[in-house]
C-alpha cells in the first residue's frame, strides 16, 4: 500500500438521488473516506449514501453553504480534504493527479484544478466557464469557507494547480438552467441588499448588455457554437434579474425572494 497522505472527500447534499451515485463512483478509488453531510433529503439520497462502504453519513439542518461545508469538514478524519458537489465527477486524469500529489508529500497548503461543464451535449471551454479553477483540495485545517450567501474559500498558505478536469453537470436542460438563474439571482440580490448595496438604473440598463459582450465576444463564447450564444444570453438575463430583484428588495414592505428558503433572511 502507498505511503501517500490520506484523503477525505467532503460532499453536502439535499435531494441529490439523480447525481450522488455517479459522484460516489467517480471518487471511490481516490478517497480514503467520504463524508456526506445531508440537509434531511426527502428522496433516496440518504439510502444511497448509507449503503456505500466508504461514506460517513451525517445529517444537519441547512443554515448556509459556508456553515454547512465547514461543519462537514470538521467530520473529516484524513490529512487532506477534497470538496466536491454531488453534480461533479472526478475524471481519471484528475484522480491520478490528486493521488500523485498526495504521494509526494506536498509542501503546500492546497491545490486547484479546472472545472469543465458539459452543456446541451457540448463541453463548454470558453465564455468564462473554463478553466474556472478553484481551490478544492487542502490540508485539514488549512482552509475554511466564509460568506453566508456567496461562500468563498480562505486558504492559509500557498497552493498549486493540478492537471485534469473536474466535470460539472450543473444543469440537465434549459428549463433547469432557467430555474438555477432564478434561484441564484435571488441569492445574489439578497446578498447585495444585506451588504447595503443600492439599486442602480444604470446597472439595470447596461450591465446585461455588457455581460453578453463579455461572455460571447471577450471571453470567446462564440467558439462554443450555438450553446455559447445561449449561455451568453442567459448570463445577460441573470445580470438583469439580479439588479431587478435588488430594486424589488428595496421597496417598502418587501420580503426576501419567494423562491428562497427560510434560512435566507433579509436584513432590514
């Protein structure tokens, strides 16, 4: 057996029965331990996880993404932690890169790698969707998440980049994409409101057009065919909704967006 550093893969879930089995299958040969923190799913997610030999399954009510991920990391027992989502998969190349990295006893705190998104039967490699590298692998205790609504990783120390893609099956189809845009524009608008940012008519008018130009032309989304055009239009619509919902939140007597759960709160 290799003397490599040990690895806990950490996943947070809620009603992920369509994704979780394929996710677990992609990491079974890489992980020494898999920690799944579930927000009391009502589908088959708990049953799928509980019968997996490497899964440590825990449940806790959802507060926010940062709190949930930090709570899950506390349950990990390995020397290194890898964070992935249920709709993500390790490719064979990325798995090899991670194992080689851990075998070399790296003198760094963490590692990042590209995330590749299949969308409408095409792998999207432009428009700001790729390589989209983020830190997902770090020594236990060397990183944590911050932010109640938009979480971000705070890494203590230096990091490196690894080869291999993390596949991200972010949406099933255009209808699912539209639902995500509606949800995450609500989250972003509420985040801005709670941080004291004010609605701007100029942003509402010009930001959507600017986002289309950035995604389709500057970041070369046009090279991703008609899928790249669709992504640019939807990204523009996201920018519009985010600003329009900020306007709505600032109206007297308005509540948080109705498509968000009670854990998301408006600070008056």
